[in-house]
C-alpha cells in the first residue's frame, strides 16, 4: 500500500491522465471540495491519448468538439468529493481533478492484482516513460507532433467504428 497526500489551492487542476503504474486508488478528501471526472480505459482513443504517455491532449473542462470530435462520443462520470468522502478509482481509469476549494486528501494506492495489469504498470514505468523522455530530448517539438498525429488517427478510427456499429 502506498499512501500519498495531495494538497491544492482553489481552482488548481490535475489534467486528465491515467496513473502510470496502473494502481488501484482510494481517494479520500479531508478538507475542501474537489471535482473528479473519470473515464474507463476503453475511452482512451476518444480522449486523444498520447502514445508513449499516460496523458491526453484535451481540456475536459472546456471541450473543443470541432478540434476533438471524439469527445462527443466519450462516456465518463463526474462527482464532487467533500470532507470524509472516499472515491475508488479502478486501475487504468482516466481522471481529471479540480480543486473547487483549497484542500487536501489522501490517496491510498495498491498495485494491480493481476499479472497483465501489473506487467502493464511495469512497462509504463520503464519502457514507455524512458522512450518518451529520450525522444523528447532529441527533438521535443517533432516528437510531440508525431504523438498528436497518432492520437488524432486513433480517435478517427474509434469514431469510425462507433458510426458503423
């Protein structure tokens, strides 16, 4: 078990991401309120997930459906955590957090309990992160452009599958 304390002032935002180690998380709020937006892992392409990374390029608070049409099809959920509330975040879930008030909370994390998910976490921490860091050092702008193109291509493919179903 790995506990982490998180502190934030009003209006601070943690952008949409997956936890790189693929852990399960119990997020408990002790002071203040925060909004948490969650999406299941199967929504990754519609959220414009960057390859070699665990982040997206969308601003979930201000969605631009013209630039990111896949967001129209993404299905997520939102909740407000207040003092004493605990939210369970399954492994691989995308999450975006906004502090509605200054506050703090505790995230109790546990490693994945299946070999495939545990292996994915190790892969993300070692190969994915290392590859991304090395490529950014050589040509950050070109590398980011490549990752954005792949994210758009994946989203377009996912939209096409949804429209043909």
